[in-house]
C-alpha cells in the first residue's frame, strides 16, 4: 500500500473551477505506484465529497449529478492520520470510507487558499502540503504582503487601500485622495483575489469610479496603485521550506489586452484532453524575453520573497518590469499557483511527478520537525482551582 494522499480542491471561491483543473492535473500526474490517491471535492457550500468520479474532469460538466453518485464525508483525526467517515451516518455498517496519511490542498482564492483550509487541517492535526496558516493568509492579503516585503527591502509598488463602505459613503473624498497620491493611469484590484479577477485599469476619474465599483463586486477592499508602462509581466516559481529555496525558470505571460486577464490565463490557451489545461495552457514566452541579469535579479527576488513571507512548498511570485527604466517590482505571490506552476520547472529538468514527490517530502519533513515541539506546559493551575475564586490569568487590577 502506498502513501494515502487526499487531494482537496474546490471550495467557496470565485476561483472554484480553476482549483478543479489544477487538482485533477496533479491527480493525473501523481505516481500511482507510490501513492493511493483520494480526491476530495469541496463544494461551494463547504461540503466534502469523494468517489470514483470525483477525480475525473469530465464529471464536472454536471456537478449536481456528480454529487448524487459520490459519497459525502467528514474528516476525523486519529493518531496522526485522518479518517474520512461517510456522512450522513448510518446505524449499521462501517462508516469508514478511507484513511489519509497526508492532505494535499490544491485550492485557489478566498475561504480556502487564504489560510482557512490550512487552519482546518492543522486543527485536526492532519499533515498537509504547502504554506502554513500565516503564510497562506499573508499571501492572500496583498496590502499586508507589501508591508512585509517593504520591511525586507524588497521592491513593491506603493498603494492605497479602499474599503467598500468608505467608498460609497465618501465617494468624492476617496477619489480625490487617490488622485492626490497617484497620477493616471491606475490599476484597481481586489485586496485578496487571484486569477486576475476583478482587476481593471483607469485613465480618468470616471474610469476610476467604474473600476472601483467593478472590484467591489468581488471583495470588500480594493487596492489602487500606479500602472507601470512600458510593462512586462514576469513570473517565477520557488520551491522549498525554511532552510532551502530554489527558483524556477522565468516566464512572460502574453496578454490580449492592457492587463493580463482571467481569459488570458485560463481560457484562451490550447485545450487538453477533457478540457482546458489551466495555467499550463496559457500563452507565454518560456523562458521570458529578458536579459540574463534581469533573469537572475528576478529569481533572487523570488527566493527572498518566499523566505520573507515564511512560505513552504511551491509558490509563484509575479513581477512587474518597467522596460524603459529597467526597474523591477514584486507584484504579488501565489501560495498555491495555478497548475502548481509545474511548467516552470520542466525547463530545469524537473518533471511534474518529481515536483509533486518533492512537495510531499517537504510536507512530511515539516511534520517531523513540528513533532519535536512541545504543545503542553505543565502546571497545577487546574488542581488549585477554587470555584468562584479564580479571576483569570491576570487577576484583579490594582
């Protein structure tokens, strides 16, 4: 019997479908001689389902029908492993569907990639692949991310954070504040989304209003920053943990418009068997059309970004390159990149199955390291408890 790996995907996110594509790519690439793979689909209502068709991309053309044929399950920890129990429970029969040695979250966006799923798995003491709770949360919040990177002297664009409530209550004041800080054109984007959802460019006040209101369809907080021109977007993945980090080849995504869109990333590329290839099928120059010095600068900044944010596993760091000024900024990090950015490692001689092997090995390494920590602090505080007499940790103020 191989290592029992539960691949978790889906979730209550606008990037739900992209997660399905990324996960099933990984399921197909995992070495079946090493791993027993249990796909676990998270519905938009946060229910968990598994079954023989859950790992087939064709089945997602009709999700209600797929769920009727699949088994809903609950996660229950048991001595370092996770039991998937059939739900609803029946009075007779074995409730156990499968047992997992490791969970592999391949999820994108809010409510899953942002630390929520990682926190759920960590609370249940289930070993999992990828970034921990804090790095996942910071990686999703672009404002906090920028703040940390600035503290580490990593170049990022200045930005303003705009809340939906403040904008609609004080529209003119907010617009004036933005225009007082940045010249047009501007980029407006959600604070906490990926896949280029909710992003638009504004060249004047009217477009700025429209851009903000478009962004607020997807999030309660928007970021506004200057638009870089002339621009090249460059992406670089990083693989490792707290001890080591190595950078992939650099790619240059190709846009059909003024910004790289959702369609550019996931829809316009060539189709694979059973549907789109996701990020691996998007239009790109690989390697990127940049100088050797620019490539090494970007790869070095990618590793520094990975380390500054405390990342683990594989991430993708996206860069903005002003080609006229030869200036480079970190745009954002993707803690679970689309298609796990496997295509960025293949030019360096690391095929997708090997990348997945290394991610799983890193997860088990972290679990061994965490097992050496103490999670108990011996005290007699409870034995000394007197009903009605304990006033809490700090006691009365004086």
